[in-house]
C-alpha cells in the first residue's frame, strides 16, 4: 500500500515534512524588527527533539543577525505542554524579577500556558510582554488576546498528501 506521512519520517513511507526553520525565522524577525523586542525568552519542547532544535536555531540566527543573543538561561524547557511551560516561566520571572520583551514559544499549547500564568499573576499580554506560539491551533486563535502563531497550513499539507497517495496508486508506486 502507498503510505504518506505528514510531519514525521516513517520507515518505508514517503514523508511531507514541515519547515520548522523559516516559519520561526519570520515570526522572530517580526517580533524583533516590528515590536523592538531585545530580551527574548524561548519556551521550547524537548531539548533533543528535531522540531525544537530547528525552531531554536531560527530564533538564535535571527537574534544574531540583529546583534542580540539568547543566553542559555533564556532557553526554558516547556516539554511541549501547558503546565511545564507555566512552571518554567514562573521560575524565570521570579528569578529575574521582571518580564522579558517577548516569550517565543515552540508551540501554541505552551504559549497558552505562558499567557495563563501571566494573566493569573496580573500581567497584561501583549501590553507587558509579547507571547507567540507555533502551530496555529484553534484554541490559541480563540484566546483573548489571540496568540500570534506560525501556521503549518495543515489543510494544504493534507491535500498534498492525498494527491501524492492518488498519484502513487495510479503509478503503482509503493512509497
């Protein structure tokens, strides 16, 4: 049977991969150049996860191009989840005693957690700090305020996968 995977490499399957770098690059460039962010905290997924690595690389590259750096203490582990992200941000803010200009999160779930913690502690997003996400999930778009996010355009990718499967069926290609 023809198999097409979206986002993950699967043995003996054709994969349509997401570009984790350019979306984050564009988002970070906007936050720095349009909003003037200078101190940025990255709330990432698992440290050795390929998507986290690419998104963090894009952040660091754009920061470097703008004469900024992202020190290690500004790279937090959010484990792709809301509560670990809230705890990591709480610890950072309590240790530093202030908010950064922006929290750049590696997914929308963590961004929702960051916004929740900030709101619970009397901060106003985006007035007091910027929070961005990645994945453009519905919950993040319905959040008040909505979370600026990178859209994978899942429907376009789904159509590409279906077209590819149909082509594989028509040509007898397996993977």
